[in-house]
């Protein structure tokens, strides 16, 4: 039942956005591999991922002691800051880039690219940013559920759509803003890391106003489930240097 509660909103959002993609005449990306990634993630949710739990001991801020709206706001901001920092590390540390490059290998970023993550990424997040977030503020049930709903925006950000918020692009992520991050053009590397809120990119660096419709993906990408599961080895043959190093070269 818990899996259904978590998954059903995502399925609804994906179907709606896919309809928008088709209406706009855009492709759904490498959809078959992305669906396999979703299947691997779902399997992991009932097996491997249950072995490691996020921090559940004491926290610096007791979310239950705050007004509900403030507990939600702080928890969402802390979680998204953690996601932004983790994302930056993925683009700088070679072994983490070897895993994260799977997400960037989609030849045409689309809504299902949201699921295109190496299976070990979630384990690393559990013991790092999710643990640190739990140490900072303990989530109330409302805060946790609110973050689950707000996180559906990741599907919007990855959608193969030309939505661009223009001068407001620093407020909330958009398909145009995030497509630049997935761009295969080296001039766009190491930019637009935001998960939900680009104002973190303004503060931390890497914020760029989106423009145009750059190509995405790598020449080499996984072709089957075996390559998907062993991507850090398979993908390394194509590109062993993190984007930060390539941008600086």
C-alpha cells in the first residue's frame, strides 16, 4: 500500500506530461531503458533499499515543535539544498560521475528520464544527504508527504517540453532550465544543477538563464538491462572525466 501511495501520483503526472510531449511533437526519449530503470528501482524499494534507513535519531530542529507550514517549508528547503549539493559532487567526483552519467546518457531528455538513475545512487543519498537532512530537521508526516508531492515537479523539469519561465527561471526549475544541464554541448557543462529551486544555483554558482533547445545525451548509452546494471563500467569507456573537468579543460 505504501508503494502504491508513493507511485500513483508519479504515474498520473507521467501520463499527463507524456500527453503534452506528444502534443508538442517531441519524443519520449530512451523510454524502454528508462522503464527498465524504473523496474530496477521498484525492485530495490522492496529489497536492497530496505537495508539502509535514513537518520531517525535526534535532530537539531524538531519539526513537530514548529507551526505545520514552517515545518514543511524548512524540510523542503533543507532537502532540496542537500539534493543540489549532492548533484554538484556527482559532477566532480569521478566514481560518482561514472554512476550519474547514466542519467545524462538519454539521447533526448524526456519525462521518463527522471527515473534514469543508477541503482546505487539512492543508497548513497540515504547515508549522506538524507541522513544530514534528518539531523538538521525531523520531518513531520505532513512535511514528508508534502515533499513527496512537491517532488513530482522533477518530472516536469525533465519533460521534453519548451516551457521556459524567462526572468523567473531563478525561482523554480523548468524543462528549459534543466535541459541546459543535460546539454551535450561542452559550453553548457557544470551549470543549472537545481532540483526544485534554481536560487540555490544563484547562491552556489552555476546559474544560467536557459535559451535555445540544446541536444542532450551521449553517443554511448545502455542498450540492455545488463549494461544498465553495470553502467559505471560500461559508461566509463565513453567518458571517464566528470563535466567539471571537461569544462575546465
